C-alpha cells in the first residue's frame, strides 16, 4: 500500500520527544505514625492503600483521604504533608515521566480503581510479598499500572513537552548531574536560547523555576542518602553540590521539616 506524505500529516511524530517512563521504586509497607511527614521529591508517586487511615494534606490545607477505592497519583516537585492514623498497607510506585507535566496547582490526582486495577495491583502486591520476587515481573506490572492510571486522567491534564524537547533535555541534565553548579545562562546557551527565554519557557512547561527544580532534586537525593547510607553530612553536601554544611542543614529542614540528623534517625529506625 502506498502511503503518501499527505496522509501521514496527522500522525507524523518525527522530531518529537516521546514520553519516557522510568520506574524507580516499587514496594509495599505498613504505615504508622512515622508517615506524618512531608512528601517532597523528584519522582511521580502512585499509591494504593488497603484500608482508610492515611491522608494527604495539600498546600491550601485541604485534606485528601486516601481510600482503597482509588489510586492516587502525585506529580513531582509538590510539597505535600501526610497524616496517618492506624496501620493501612501501602503499595507504592515511584517513577519518572520525561516530557510530561501537569499544571503546577494540581497536587494529587485520584483515579478510581476498577477490576483491571484490582487485578494488576493485587498481582503486584502478592509478588512483593514473596521472599525473592521477580524484579522484571514487578517492573512490567508497575509499568502497566502507571500507564493505565495516566491514561485515565482527564483530557488535557498532562502537558507534553513535545514541542520543545530542549526543556526535557534540560530537566534530564539537572536530574543526572545535581552536584554541578548549573546556571540559567549555561543551560540556555546549551539549548540555543537567551537566559530570559529559557527561564520563561522552563517555568511555562514545568511549572517551577530551574533553580527550584534543581533544589528539589538535590534535597530529595540528600534525603535518600541519609536514609540508605552512612555518608557524613560533608560527603552528602559534596554529592549534591552544596559547599556549606550549615546552609545544607537549613535548606534540608525547609524541605523536610526535620534536621538531617533527626531525619536519618527516624528513617533508619523504621
């Protein structure tokens, strides 16, 4: 069959930057009072709970109860507090979705759980309970759950950076090299824009400034290192590109509402 260039106009995606889904963490855990903490981070988060008891406290003070009949998607770079009474089991998936953003005022996206979601999340939950779960199978199930949830969002909710892959590449550079001393002018020059045009376009697509984006990445990484390693504060500062430990401690507390030492003690004790 001869397909002409005219007939391909509506579906020609040459030169676009397709969304890329990368699963970062998959796990299940029993919540408790330790979950009363902020949820900053560079990842998208997907949650499903076995029972009521946990809630999200949004920036405007609205309380979003987390019920078993819904999945909850939380976009990255949102500052949300949590609350937990009781001990519901939580299935969670953290992921990165390149080239896709939602309006900055949107903090949580509930998606109703139907039969398909019940089957997929049930299978993933059962898999994670095994002594040596298949990582590949868990990844495939997580991708299926996340993809389906994203496709159930209201039309127009996801913003795609297809028309300007420069911003997607800038986000990737910042994520992959958080310890580097980035400047707007350097990023702008790298992608052929003026500093003002780059900053304006970045905020238009991502919803926050490049500096805020980088700071969120740095202090999310710092929290991860405090929780999972025995690195000193000085070593963590070096990893994230912060020269002053006192400045690091002050900024870390601003993001996480706890000092680095208290955060480490709480998370490693859990």
